[in-house]
C-alpha cells in the first residue's frame, strides 16, 4: 500500500483487509509512505503494518520502492482509500489456479451517494473503459511481473495488451465490488482528471481521443438515461463534466 497523509482512512481500510484476507496467507504487510505530514506512520504501525519511507518522491517512486520488498510468489496492492468487499479473497483467490492469470482484480463503487449510483450503473453495463483497470485491489503473480519487467502503474491498457500477446491475462471481475472512498463530487472530478492525465501514456491519449470526444458529445444523453434509471438528477451534471475533464486530460499530451 502507498500512503500520503492517509491517517483519516487507514483504520477502516486496514481493518477490513485483516477481516477479509485469511491470516495464514499473509506474509508481510508493507506500507510505503510518501513523506506524510500527519500521523499516517503511527496509525499504520499501530495496526500492525511495517512502514518504509518512499525512496524517492511521488506515487511512481512509492510503487517502485514497495516492489523492492516483494519476495513472495504473489503480492497484492491496495490504495489507501479502498474498503475491500467482504467476499474479495474468496472470489479472487480462485483465479490463482489458472497459471495464465498474471493479474486479477475486482471493481469498486464510490461511497458518495451520487457517484455510487453512477458507478453501479456503469459496472452493470460493463462500460468502465479505461477505469476498468486499476492497481487498488489487485493480486499479482510475482514471477511474471519480474520476468516481463512490468511497471504495474504505467499504461494499464498497454500492459493488458502486452500480457495477452504473451499468452497471459489481466482479469477484472465485475462481480467483486469493493468501495472507493469519495467524500465530495469536487474531489472526484479533479481526481479523475489527474489520474487520466497521469496514467495514460502519450500514445494511449492519442488513441482514445476520438473515443473520449464521442463520449463527451453523447454524455448529456447518457447522463439523462442514468439519471432517470437511478432516479438521481445530479448525475445529469456530474457525468458530462467528468467526461469533459477526461477529454481535457487526453488533449494534454505529455512527452
């Protein structure tokens, strides 16, 4: 797990992990902290996790730092604001019997009531697109990650395609539904923009630009459909704004 000023969420997040994953399969519980200024480290250590400082600065360095401590056949990654589904381990562990599965994850719905309804609708339509992939509730086959030198945080779509081309799979099970803590609509919108800008490579942004433009143009109609279906008029505003911000993220092509 990677943290930065995460003390607010850690008690509920870490306790749920302890409840969901059997103790006999847990090896090391590692947090890499990105120089928090709150009491994240104290909270994590009190709850039984070993905390290491980020060897660099920022999320990417934190992930790389965390991977240096992996020595087991499998490892799991969590974000600091994910509340695991109670059946997460029961369902996810079944995929480990398939040697072709390199990565497997569930999906997540947001805790904010408006966003929850939106994400529930999208999951049922399997309309997650890029957001279908994440590294916030995943289990990995360590041998394959190291063999192919996969950066688990970089280019999710490229990584999924690379694995398929080499006979392996990144599985996303939409029946395993965890919760993603979102306390406000403003935070959600800004975070969505930031993540799409950060994790989509330049080539991916160019590839998905036309698709995102189409999604933005049609977003009012989809928003109306979802608002009516879920009886939530706020979605009529939130959904098009979110698609606009994602389009802006795709237009910002980083070198």
